[in-house]
């Protein structure tokens, strides 16, 4: 080899090692950072700590520094979300114990303790040992999450007994709660599944007897998951029915969800009342930006699973909902979606400027989906996504004790020492968001190389 050839080969080696093409794309770097957070500050904090090795299922209540609380009630929603998360994590990280010690463990508790062997359907709430407690009323919302979790676990396990229970839960819910006249599902059910109507003496602030967006969007989510593992014609019909009901009746013309509705889907609203009355009933009637951005994603997911070709209306409505949230509920200063707003007669106003954790998680997922679908949109979804991730990293993620605070510390600094877990706060929202964002970022990174 001549000296000239030697230096030529050496220069090629040096160029290859330091070529810009070899440097990881910023989106790929961000995906790695988010995955490190997901694994070490989220999954590793919750599991195996939350697995109840004494009575089954998962512990729900934890202090801010992840010490188990004394009172440990178990709600179908929380237990199902833990089962779902472990089933999904077992596929993402097959080298871990999420399948045996998490998903299988969670399934056995749902099957043996939370399923009502006498009347059918899932109990709403049980004690630590699995005995039904509190109001014996069942809900479409709770049963939806049971179906959702079972579909995910069947996907991971291929255990036919899991699919059998998922089918039984679906048929029980559909037989008892489906409204054959107006469509959709009744939310409140007697223990035997009989729909509960709204008595005349019901307080005006109660949601008893109403249909609602929250149970509807999670029925959509559950049927989407179930149809993927069990492409049954009735499941398909119900999935499409829920998609069209949400898209065309529950979403308002402005692009936000009506929270509660009468059985015929007429909105429950107090807009013609005084501001005092409106605010007193805010739990029934407001703009919930977190639910709006979440629903945009869920509608698109359902449409794709149904195989609806050229479903431009669903995509347009989903985009409209996310754009409405950005234009009316977004904090331009530090980022983040506010919790609530209202269209008063004098104009729109933010009524709760706090920022709960799950809305920010769902927002990240929705914004990155919009960036993937509409990369040239003037809303500049990717910059909003980055700002929301930075907001979450600064004000929501507890880098000292792990997991996420229940709300942004910029608005509620006292939440720094509030419990990390309860029956309404677990891992499902931010696990799903982080998982989807990681995959989308990697896809975008590869596409741009």
C-alpha cells in the first residue's frame, strides 16, 4: 500500500465516523429520552411494587414517595388499567416479568374477584380482599375498561379463557345497557344490569341517569381493542355506532365534547342560566380540553381499525377538536392544556386553569399524531408537542420520587407532596402516550433520514 492510498483510506474512515448521517436524528434522541423515562421513572416505580401478592390484583394508593397507603380499595377501572398496561408492556419488553407477575396476576383478580358470578358484569368497587363494597351500582364505563383490558391481555397471551371472559363481558353489557332505540349505552346500571333512569327528585348536580361522553369514548376505545382480537360482526356494528354517535352528535359544532346528555342525546346544558348556576353545575357542563384531545386520537384509531376508507370527516372532526383545544385551552406561556373552560353568553373563558396530568399525556399523543397527519399545518403541532413535553418534564414528572404529579406544579405546587396513586390515578394515560410518542418519533426519525 502506498502512502497516498493509506492517507486516502484513513480519510474515508475518519469521514465515516464523523459523517452527519451517522448522528442520530433529534427526534430519535428525544424518543430515547422518553423511553428511558418510561422504563425507569414510570414502569420501574409502579411494578412490581403495586402488585398485591397477598390478596391479588394491584394496590391503588401510594404516597408521593411511593409508600403504599393504609387504605387499599380496588376499582374496576384502576385494576383494568394496570392489567392493560402490563399486557402492553409484556409485548414491548418481552424480556421482563410484566406478563407472568403483572398481566396474568391482574387477569386472575378480574376473573375471580371483580366479575359478578351471580348477575354478570364487573363490580365497580371491592375491598383489598376482593369483596364488593359501596354502592352496588354497575357502570358501562367500568365494564368498558374490563373489556379493554381483557382484549389487551388476550392479544399478549392468546389464552382462549381470556377471550371467553371478554366475550361474556361484551354480551352482558350489550344485552343490558345498549339503547336499541337511540343508540349508544346507558351508563348507570342496577347490579343485575337494568338501566337506571333519572328519578324526579335527583339533585340537579347529579349525573345519575344521563348518558355521557366519558363512558362513550371509552366504550369506543374498548370496542376498538376487542374488534382487533375478535372481529365479530356485532362488535363491528357497535364500534361504528359509537364512532358516529361521538363524531356527529356528542362533538359540538365548535369542536368540543358535550359532557352529559339525555337518553335521546339532547345535551345537558345550563348555558341559559346565571353564571352562578353555570359554575355550580360545572361538573356536568363545561369544555374539557383533556377529553377533547383524547377523543380526537380515539376516533382516528377506531376509524383505522374499522378499515373505513377515505374517512375524511372523522379526521377533520378529530383535527377540529385538537385545534379547538389549542386555540382556547392552551397556555402559550409555559405550555400545557388547561382543565376547563366555558362558553358564557359574553364569550369563552377559562374556568379552571389547572393542568391535570392525564390531559397533558393525552395532549402529547394527540399533537404528535396531528404532526404526522398534517406536518405543514399552521398550528405547528410539533413545536407544540415539544413545548408540552418540556412542560411535563419540568412541572409534572417527579425526577426525585418517580412517576408524574397529579397536576402541573406551575399551577398547584402543593401537589408535590400529594399521593402518586389512588383509584383514579394510575399509569395508563401516560404509559399509552409515552409508548405511542416513542414509536411515532422513531418512525419520523427514520423517515427523515
